[in-house]
């Protein structure tokens, strides 16, 4: 908008170092540098051109994480269900729709690389997100190249549990009221339990505005667990879903949990915590 070094637009001089910092306007995604002279007699030479960029994450609006339905005082023990045998992707992606990489394979500007891993207390509940490179479990869905992604995975548990907490998200979530994915709990006595995760009731698209509470939810209790910035959508969120086991299931060993997609969405599982109550 204005000449920064007007003295360089006339006369003759030796090599001169020019350095400027430019603040990009809000929403900018590309930049271009043009060099030359306005109509005149003479010439100008340029050499040793160096460009560096710095990205500053814009603040995101975070919804408050709600405490679980289960009173925290009733938690006697929390254990982490190990996802490492089935974890298949990182939180960060590099190339859009190449069938590999990380998160939901939407490119470097649309992933969850800023989400903190390790042991975390999310709304009073301890959960553990695996470290890179394989942090999460992603199931295949038709909107993305499948690569080696599975349609479903089975996660060993091998112990009794009173309440389960799932940390998950989803891309290309179906219309409200349709199942996005489900969990099938396999008990030692053969009496399985199915937890259906329904769009608009227990999950919404990862890049949508974070939801603190789903009004139509039944049998489970879900709240946004964390929201981090990303360049393409502004933010991305993951959700903590609570499932309280029926009384007749608490005395029976939970052998495994099956994580199953619907084929159209791209579900993501980040962590599962089990709770033993007093």
C-alpha cells in the first residue's frame, strides 16, 4: 500500500540488503512476490532472495467439557484400553486423499496435529492418546482412498468394567439420525452389547462447531473433549462418550470391543478408558 524504501527507486548504488516483515490479511492462504522496475531507463539486479513464513494459529472457540454423568467420587479405578495393536494412523496428515498419512487424509491444513497426546484429564476423566506415529484408529469410508484402512477392528480388553469412556470423532458424518459407526462389546458369556453412535445424537463432523451436549442423546452421555485449530476449517474437535454398563454386565468379563464403520463415514477412535466404581 505504500513505498517502504523510496530512496531505492532512483539513483545508482551498490548491493543493498532489503528486509521487510509483512502481516498477511485475515483469511489469506497464498502469497506471491513480484520484482522489477517501473518504466524507466536503466536496470535492477536481484540476488539471494530468502522467504520465510510464520503461521500463527488463530484462537478457536472452545465449548466447556462437561463432567461425566457418573459422579467422579464413584470412580475407584481407571484403566486404559490398549489401542496400540490396531492403531494405524497419526494425527498429522501431509497429502490430501493419498490413502495414507494421518487423521482423515484431508491434507496438512486439515488435521489434528495440534491435539496433545499422552495421559490427559478430559472433563475429570483420565484418558490416554497414544504417541506418534500411530496414535489413532481410522476406519475406511468411501469419501477417501482406503489404502490399508480396515472396515472394522477388534480391540482386546479382558477384564470386568462398570463404565466405558470413548474418545472419538468422525469425518463425512451422515445426516442427523443416521448411524455413523458403532461399538460391539463382546462379553465372555456370549451376550454382546451394541452401542450405536448416531450423527447429531452422539457425534458431529470433526470440523463442525464443537457441541457441548447433544439434546437427543439416549443411553450414553457425550461432550466435546477438546478443540484445536487448523488452517482449512478453523478448528477440529474430538468427543468423549460415556456408556454406563447395565447391572447384569458388570460382573461379566468384557473380552473385546469391536469398532465398526458404516462404510460411508470415516470414523476415528483415539482412546478408550474403563472405570471400576466403588
